[in-house]
C-alpha cells in the first residue's frame, strides 16, 4: 500500500483510472521515438525489417529497444539465435524488474522478449500499472528509439500496439494478398480509430521503381476510399539472396552480409527516418506506455 501511494505521488498526472487520456506531456522526460512495424499478412519479412532497421539505427549511434509484440510467432529471438530466460510476465508477477528481462542483441540493441504476458497489459490493476510505469525509469534514460514488432493482420493486439505507437510503419510486398491485407490494416485503424498517418515500406522488391509501384497501388485505393488519409513512402528493401542466408545463420543481415544490397538499403532507410521529424503529440516512451496501459 505504501508503495502504491508513493507511485501515485510520483506520477500525479495519472489521474483517471477509467481509461481517459490524462497524460501531461510537460511532465514527461525525454523524446523517445516509438515505431510500430506491422503488416497485413505474415511472411512479408516484417521481423527481419525490425531487426535490421534497429541495427542500422544502432550504427547511427541511436540506443534502440525492440519490443517483440508478435505473440503468436515471437520471431525476433529466433532470428538472432537468442534464448530469453525471462519475459514481461515475470515483471507483472513482481519477480523481476523490467531491466532484468531485457536481452542483449547485436550492437547495443536491447530486446524485450515476446510472451503471452503482453496480453495481460490490458488486465493490470492500477497499482501494477503504476509499478510498470515506474520501472521505465530503469531504461528510459538510456534509450532513443523503441521499435515494436507487432503481429500480422488486424487482431485486437496488433491494433492495440499500433494505436499506442508514435509512428506506424506498414511493410508490404508486391504480392496481391500483401497489398490487400495491408490496406485492410490501414483501413481499420483509420475508420475505427481515426489514425491518419502511416509510413509504407516496400519489401522484397526488384528495385525502387517496383517499390514505388507497390506504394502507388495501395495509395490509389486509399485516396479513393479513405478521405484525409496520409500515406508516406519511406523506401524499399530489394529482393536479396543474402536475407534468407542470414536467417539460416540466425544473424542480423547487417552483421552477416553488411555489403549486400538489402543491408545497404536498411542503412539508407535508417538515415532517411532519422532525418524526419516524428509527430510531437505523442513523443515519449512514457506517453506510449500510458496509452498502452490506458492510464
């Protein structure tokens, strides 16, 4: 009880525990970019994008945390040959602090392993929410970018993380099903939740011309049916035989084949995103967690 009272005093801006958004941005600490990376369907290389974009940011001297929120497939640790011992469910149980469950990846990347415990984030008590928010102090001062690897599709969990994120990157490939399902994801977030800004990344394309053609297809449909929607083409990752080779080696592409066309494209993508100014209305990691935990 004393701990709960102390946490309430520490976070006085968290007042409405019935779901109202009461975050006072003036009280939040530092601007940490929060990016969700999603796809309409599985098998488009989303987790590969997450891992290699994170490593490309790391090489730009950014401190990156990957949150593996793909509850069904948990690909990030497999892609990197990691075997996490703890996960966020141990935090919620009170046996570990948030910093204890993070796993070191390539470079200085930290990874928060996936678990069904992520689903428990919607069912926490008020005191558990405050405790988890307090634990962010363990990592927040040493973080520049949080990248969320969501699941594929339009499940409640995928929507949940996208709504909390500051920037939404949707990965598409030239396959018609990828385009259709990516549009479905954007449409649901727009029509049901009022989200209007999305970044589109074309993956596994022949070249930038095909990447822009892929973007053009989804953009034309969105312009026709979703008035006021903003889709931003942020680039493409070329089809590259080095990508599956790195997967088989359980290494990040940028580590295994740094000179490959796809690796160079990830580096350019990170530089391009780094030059862009993120939205300022939800620009901190604590604001992300407050939206996620509905504080």
